[in-house]
C-alpha cells in the first residue's frame, strides 16, 4: 500500500471534522473493499479515517417505520438477526450470501452502500425495499440514492449512519454468482408492499435499477409465473470474461423467478 | 504391520503444518536481507528502446536497480529449454534464449524488464513507479492458430510461421487411405485451454552470496533443487556447480509449475553477489497470474475412423501447441507426451499424430499436472463419445470393443510406448458397480423433479508416469536411527510418511525414528525432483535398492560382530540372525556398533549406510475408469458435480490414504478445467485479462460432491515395487469425464459440443443457439 | 515511440495517473483519542495475541497479516492472494474468523487475536487440528492454518453442520491440493470432537 495517516474517530462529528481537515481522506469501516484496493495500489488516500468503532452506528432495532439497521452492522449481524429473520427474511438471506463467512464478519452495510459497487448485493435490497438511508446530515430515499456504478447521492464526507427498511408483505432475492469473484453476476430483489411491488436488479453493470415492467405485472399477480416471459434489454449491460450482456439480461428474468419462488 | 506398506498411515509431517510451524520460503528471513520487486512488460510485444532507472535508484531505501543491460554486461546467461527434440534424436527446432531481464525486446506481458532491490518491499514498489521505459510497440499475436497464419507477426525471426519444431508420431503413412475408406469418420476441432497452476504458495526465493567462500545459496520454492543448481551453474552464472547450493524447506504446491528455474531465481542469485546482501523476492498473486509459466493450450484437428461395428481403424490428429513466447524448462514435454499417449487405451492399428510448438506473445507453457497426457486423453475420450453418438452405439460398449485387452499386455502402441499391465475391462466394470451405474434412471428422475437435467459419462484413461533415474541414500546415525536422503522432492505428497513406511517395512526400523532429508543440494548429492508422478515408482525403487545395500552391508557387519561369516547371516524383520542359532542383533544395534571409533575394520566401512539407484527405460502406465454425474440448470447454464466415482489401477498401493487424496486433488483440478478455469489474453491488446482470483475461477468446495475412489491393482512390471504413479491421473481423466457428462445432460436439448471451460454463460449460450 | 511511467502491470493508461513525487506533504496529525497515538508516521497498537498482551509501533498501512508474520514472527498465517479471497490468512479476531490481509494492525488495536499457533495446548493438538491429521485434510499445508481457523469458526456457530453447510462455509478458503474431499471429512469429525470442549 502507499503510505497514509491512520486516524480513529470517536464520534461521527469528529469523523466529519477530520475528513474536512484532510487532503485525500477515506472512511474505513469494515475494510473488505477498501483494504484490498489499497493493497493493489489502486487508490492513494492521504488519510484513512477509521469509523469502525463508532457505537452510535451499530445496532438493529424495530421502529414504526420498519427496521433500522446501523451503518456499522456487519453482514453477519444482519443475516443472524432474529428480528430481520422474522420480519424480512429475504434481507437476512441476502446478507448471508455476501462474500464468504470471513468477509461477512467484517463487511458493513454502510460501507457497501457508500461504495455502491455495481456488483454488490445490498443495493438490490435497499432499492427493492424502498429503504431510507440516514446520514449524519439528512435522510435519502433509496430511489434518490443510487446514481450509477460507484456513484451515490452522498456529498463529500457525508457519513451513512443507518438504513431503515420498511417491512414488506413478502420479499425474495435471487442471486447468480460469478464463479470467480462470487459476486452476483445478477441479483434480483423483489418486495411486495401494499402500495405495489418493487423489483431491483444488481450486477448488470450500470448500477442497481428497477424493472418497471415486472413491477407492473406483479402488481396484478404476485408470482414467479408472472415474470417468466418478461425480458429486459441488455443494451447497457456489461460483457466481460464471465458473461455477455445478453446472458445477464436473461438471467434477470430467471433470478426474478427464483426470488419469487422463495 | 501398522506402519507398513499398504497401510493408511497418518502423516508424520502434519503436526508442523497444523500448528503453523511449516517453513515456506517467505517464512525465512536472512540477516541483512533486501527485498526485490520486478518490473513487468507493459506490452505483449515491443522493442525496448531505453530504460531510465536513475530516479528509481535515488528513491528512499533503494539499494540497486538492474536491467537486462547490467545482467548481460556481467556475462550472465539466458534460460534455455532443458531439452529439445533434437537432443533426443528428433528434428531440429528453434531453441529460445530467455534472458531473465529482457535486453532489447519483450515478447509477453509477464516478461521481466528490471528489478528494484530495496530495504523493504513497500519501498521497492514505491521506486518501481519511477522507472521510465521507452517502448516501441510491435504487433502481437496470442493464439497459436493465428500465429501460424501467413502475415502473423513473428515472435522469433528464426522461427518461420512461429513454429519451433513439429513432431510426428505413429505409423500413419496410410492414415488418409484408412480415413477415406472407413465406414464412419468422426471429426472434431478441439481446443484444450490454457491454465495456471495456482499453487497456494506463490513462487519466491532468497539469493545469498558468501564472498568469503565464493558460494551462492538459493533458498526457493521448487520441485527440483538439483535441476535448478545445474541451470544456475551452466546457463546463468557460468560457475562450477560446487559453488552453488539450492535449498527448499517446505514447498506449498507445485503441479509442475515449479519444476524449473525462473528469471526471479536467476536474478536474486546473481544480484545477491552484486549488492553484497541477501535478496528476497516473493510473488504476489497478481504477479503469479502474470509471470508463472502456464499449462496446456493445444488446438487439434482430429479424425477417428471406425468400421461399421465401431472398431477403430485409425486415429489422426494435427495439433498446434501454444508454447508461449519462449520454451522454458520442460516446455517441450507436453508436446511430446501428448503424441506418445495419443491412442490412449485403445487398440488402434493406424495412428498418425503431429504436434507443433508454436510461439505466441503469451507466457511460456510448461508441464502442468499431466503435461500432455490430459490433452491426449481429452481428445480421445471426446472422439469416443462423439463417435458413439454419431453411430448410435452405446458409449461404454464402444470403449469395451476397442480396449487393449489384458492378454495383449505388454502392448506396444503405434507411438512407441509399451504398456506393461492393465485390465481395462475389469477395472471399468468394477467402477460401474461402485458408481451404481444401473441405478442411474432413478437419480435422473430425482434430478428432474428438482428442476435439473442430469447427465453422466464414463471415460477410461491411461497415463505415463515415471521418468529419469533416481538416487536414494539411507544413513544410520550413531544412535542407530535412520535418515533417508531423497533425490525426489516432496511438496505435499507425504514422502516423510510413505518413504518411512517403506523403510520401516523393509528394514524393521521404527517408523517414528526415520527422518527424511531432501531438497538441499549440499545434503543430497544427486536427485531429479518430484514431477511426472515419479516419486514412488522411481524414488521408491531406488530406495528399495538402497535398502538392499544396507542389508548386504549390515550382514557383513553383523557377521563381524557375531564372529561368523556373512553368508551365515539372515536378515528378517529388522534382525540379523546367525542361521540355525539363536544369535542375533537388531539393525539398530548393528548401526550403533558400526559407528564406534574402534573395533570395526576399515573395509566394512564406518557406520551403516546404503545407496541405491533406479531407472526404467519405460514409464509405468496407471489407468482407470472415471464415472461422473452432473446436474445442469438449463435456465442458467450452471453445472454441478453430483456424483463422482473412480476405480484406479495404480499398481501396488503403498499408502491408500495418500494415494486416494492425490486422486481427489487431480479430479478437482480436472473438473476445474472443464467448468471454470481459463487463462485469457485479450487478442486486441495482448494483455492478460484473467489476472486475479476475481477473474480466474478456481474451484471451491461448494462445486463438488464426494469423490468415491477404489483401486484395482495390476502390479507394474517396470519396477520392483510394482507401483504405477498416481499424482496426475485424476487431472488427466476428470476433464473429459466432466465434459462428456455435461454433453450427455445437454443431448436432450441438442447441444453436442462445448468449449473448455464450459462456464454457465457458454452452456446457456449453446442452448440458446440450438433452440434458435 | 511511447514513453511511459511504470505501473506494475496492466494496460497502458489503465492505471490512475500517479504522482511520482517521493513523499507526500501530509501534515502530521495530533495525538488521537483512545489508545491510538500518532507521532510522526508510527502508531502504537496494543492487542492480545494468543493470550499474550503485546504492544508495538506500526505504520498505518501495516496489515494485520504482516504484523503477525513479520513483527511478531508468527509465520503460520499465510498470504496467498491479493484480493482477500483465498482465506489462507484467516485468524480469529474477537472470536470470529477474519481475513488478516484485509484488516489493518491499527484496526485490531484493543482486540483479542488467536492465530493457528495459539490453538494447540503444548503438544496437545486442538480437536480440529487432530481431525485434519486423522482424515488427511492437508497435503502441502499452505492453506491449512486458514482452513483450520475458518473451520473452528463454523463449528462455533453451527456445532453439527451438514456436508452442504461445510462446503458452503468454505467459499472463502481455497485449497489446490486436496480437492476438499478430506477437508470436509476433517471438519465434520473435528466438529464432533469439539462438542463438550471449550470453544476457541
């Protein structure tokens, strides 16, 4: 890695202050994305601000808006939470499918969402469940949060403090893993709410997005059968060593069916 | 005998590995050591016009920066092929000279151009950024098929059409007539794709120079210390062998990839003398993908001619083997072995096979688990299943009809191998029973009820194992305990255990008191290393000869101690007895007494020891049946192995626990090639696109089910132990077995061919193409 | 004619443009809260490793795996990849298996670390280590420490895993020698043997 200053913050405010005082700062939460990238010398921050110990960003609790998951909740915590397993089991399953057990013991939802890797799992759940992202400054609706691969609505230095997931009537997650990276080649999160269904897709390339045609069809009939013949255009999707854009496009339908069959 | 031959003895070496006390090369640190980091070529093919290292040299902590110019100015030499066909009476080819640091031209993106030596690795990498290289890019070609076409860029001007040499084997003057007149001809184009060994321990080394004695020491992770020493002495440093010591402690996997000298080892050794301090280099995983020599990469046009009963009349194939930018080490071996083994287990009257070594702007290819035999068996077993389908003959029946029969053994193939023993039909039938072949329909229905398409395949493989001679020594110390000095080189195979089992059984020495010494050219005077599944066959047979000498000398010593003649001494279960009496001495006592300072006449030696050597002019031929059942998800193309059964004829089995595990490991690598693994170069840029584990899909535990293994031993006649090699057969057999099973599953939807690897995307796309 | 500043490998122009200055003019930070103090470039970290309290000064960029291997000379934890995928570097941090290549030593300040060297009790192997030996769950041994630490983590969460659960758990532990077959058997047996013992 290139050299950097390592600093710990003991509060969110202190983290913001230090961030503003640094030339090229990065927040460090679980480190599962940032540290391998630094190890490969793909990034060169001047300062690493470790916010991984901030207790105010931890905790999973229920309130009248749904389930609030602290930004520093590890994937392990979300997958094993009795509350989430009871209320949004598909979210617990998604968290339990990220990476591998060791990665899940460190990686955090805040880190995942701040990074917004186009092949990450969480964006599909957050967009699919129309969650609210809480930051140290404001609340951002899921529909306004994701701005394309690795791009979000967060301002410089803004810290995610938690995510509130409304509790759906039903939800599911279908995931097709890249055999090398084990990231989702395609992941489809479906959720049924009283005001309509949501279908969110990750892994295709351009960042997480919703499939309105599927949502409309599902509002009539919530079942795997419904989406069987709905195809999505792969025009903007990635073609790489592992999958063509066309394959990814077709897998959206297959994974949606899988999600709906759960 | 609990620790004897044939017992599943648990390994002596395990405690240190289980408790984190193994000693791999990165665990070694020498006083004053520096760290080296290499600069790799940006381009697949380019002239190096200049390299400016001046800023790098001034960077903090930098001790030295060297380029090919420095290396060449010191009179150091290139890495050349260990052998070329012309060295064995074959046609003359172009012999490449690969300077460890490129001098004026680079020919692949992994080629090393410069080295920075600094106090720490991080400081070396910081300085690496400061090196300026002035390249003149040249056109490149990465595929062998393209490289031989007219107008393709020449990798070496001396090799027209980018061919170093072409080899021909067989008796095939009449092959075209055979094909033209045959009842049926199956034709296929088959590409056996390129892989990387991906040893869990990456390569690494420490070079050290003692300016008082003028001796170099190279600590490294290798399969062959003596081979390395030889190359360092004769090719690289051009100094007498006695001034070089090569040492390996624990080696974390090899698979053939670590069987030769690499540029980094040459440079670390040379540079240690230049900078006057040890030079340590450890590969990162990304550097390993880029710069480890790679495996396979053969494209063939093949034809199998059969009569109306499905009897094979002739086999023809013409291959282009992508040898990469240079022929390194044993790079010719896969080309040779693929030809020699081409007819595999079938009695084929006319065989005509050719294989050309083709240069491209990619990493050099060298032996990787199987080294040419996986290629040969893949071609043959794909042809057999395809012919069976085309002729509507049962796939198993077609094989049985064409097998070399046990009463034909020893059988000379038309390519010049002589198979010693084997009962292929019997082994096949045993495997079918073990695999519950007849119960398949129920499993197929069960898969279908869960939404999967089930398929299966049965293949039969043969392998050629064992090469070169070998030397083993047995030495007793003054305590009467035994050390085996081994010319082979254990890197996971369990030699500390298997050789101790043998010695324990032959000499009656307690198993736990036997030490294995290996992998140090100062301690072991001669050896060949471990590869080609040779260690038990050749090493074990040499050990047998050493044990015989120990017994012979022991008899003379015992006779002296017991005051009788040597011909009155018998040796049995660790004891030297005087015939027809109760007098006896244990081997331990004889060893102890023989090492006393007084009382032993000089002609009997001082201390008990024995040396043995073994050579077989012909390899041994392990063979076996693999049966694979897969489940395919037709909507995603994903394939999972659901049942895998092996019955193997590896001759006599020394340790079934270790032997079975070799088969497991080989099978998983073979399946890896069939379904997941692929080294890919981008044709347009010449860059390696599969450069990390994010892109190169190595199999994980969740890709498999149990692998059920049993043995059907037919003792080998090539060596006194009756063993055949076991290290590579799994990898040889599993790739065609998996692919044939997958195609069986897809036959119902009309897919009859797939490329390697058959990734989910490719499976799915093939399904789409036939339904369109 | 192309003049290039070097990047380690990769397509020309693929890397971000990097300054070739030798040192960044970064202002040194004041002393931090808690146990982390940052005088010049070195930070004091304190943690418990295999039951022993240790304290050292490290650079911010020092990874836990480097700290263990080089500063503490605990070379049983291995490095086998650079993308935090292979699992050879797995250790226990505060009771959970993590990849020490993707944790900074500074992050581990105040933590309880157990490495492969901390499992055995003198010559008495941990039941999981014993099971790997009994079931021949290792060949070259390089992936083994990470495999054993990961396996213990699984059993701590799930004392009687099915074969499928064991295989799924090993998604982050790559082995190239064994084909996993005997590793699965070892873990199943090790898990059984761990019942009734104190968890690591």
